[in-house]
C-alpha cells in the first residue's frame, strides 16, 4: 500500500467520527449524534460530498457516509473534523452487510451517488440497486423513505428503473439530464460527478421508494441473511478486531 494511504489508514483509526466495522451500533446512531434528527445515508460515499453538504444544508439532519475504502473516507472525515460538522459521520463497512449496522427504520433516506455500474451481466449482483441490496434498504428505511440514485451510466439507470418496476416500488422523480446548475440536494456534486461532467457525460437521477411488504424481496432477504451469518462468523473468528480494519 502506498505510504500516504498507510498514514491515512492509521489516522482514521483515531478519528472520532469514523466507525470501522463497529459492533453494536444498530439502533444507537441517535445516541451517538446526541439528537433525534433524521439520519440520511450516503452509500458508496467515496470522499463524502453528500454527507458533508447535507449537514451544512440542513441544521436538523445527521448524515453517515458509507464506504469500504478507508483511504477515501479519510478525506470526508478529515474535512468534517476540521469544519466541526458533528452531525456527519463515516462508516467503513461493506454495503452487503448494511442491516447488521442499522436497526429497522433507523434511516430516513438514502443517497447513492455514482456507484460502480458493474456493467457485465455476471457482476449484476454487485450493483447497489440490485434486489440483493434493496431488501436491506427496505429494512433500515422508514416507510416510504426515499432512495436517491445519481449516475452517469444509462445502463444502471435503465436497470434500476426495471428493478423498481419488478419489485413494485414507486418512482417519485426521474431526471434524464441533470443540469450543471441544478439547485438544492440535486446540485451537490461529487468527485465522480465532476469527472463525468468534464468528459461531457449526461447525469441521470432517480428518486424512488420501496414497497412495504416483503414478498418481492423475500428470496434476496433469505440469501442476504445467510451471507450475513457467514460475515458474523468471520468477525467472531478474528481475535484482534482491529485486524479487519487493516484490509483495504
Ligand atoms: C465510483 S466510486 C464513487 C464515489 C463517490 N460516490 C463519488 O461520486 O465520487 C464508488 C465507491 O463505491 C465504493 N463501493 C463499491 N462497492 C461497495 C460495497 N459493496 N461496499 C462499500 N463500498 C463500496 C468504492 O469503494 C468507491 O469508493
């Protein structure tokens, strides 16, 4: 690992706003934030632009950036500490295990800005709008909590529309070409959005919610719970819990 990455890796272990594979945080995030404000997640947060901008935009909101890469999380976490944004936090986990880290209905909304589109059909299960992930969002979101997807990928955009239809979700907003000067939440630009715009790419946006009943997502829930079980066994088998935080 490059020297700079190693230093950042060591540093985030001591950042009070970064949680790496924590135990027992489900249901305790409001206690951590010391308020009852809604909690928004930014999944695949990278440097955490949505997390930082949302807490600056709304005085009564908490935001948690979620990503597995400590090196990227470092950026947002460091900025939050420097700017004293105490309602912003970062969680270093694999999104595949989200339900282990949040209690049912603990989350008010989810942003997914520019996730990897995983265009190969064989990798479809890794897309963050695959039902393998959607069942988890359904569990931790409040009823009718919105999921916001921003992407440069027309394939991921179409695929997500197909999934919403397939599982009986509700489409609230669809924008096929987000203008450069969009205002409000939609106007927050991430690192990847700036890269895509510089290449002249179109930016797509969807806001949707999930059905309340489990039926359409049940097979994925079963599979996900089995995978989670394995993950928990893996965590339990690690003698020094810190060793898992060394894996990039
Ligand atoms: C293309 S980058 C986008 C980063 C940021 N959202 C942006 O727009 O600049 C995708 C990010 O998703 C993270 N990621 C992808 N799959 C993940 C998973 N299953 N669990 C956690 N993080 C994941 C990667 O580590 C990476 O930081």
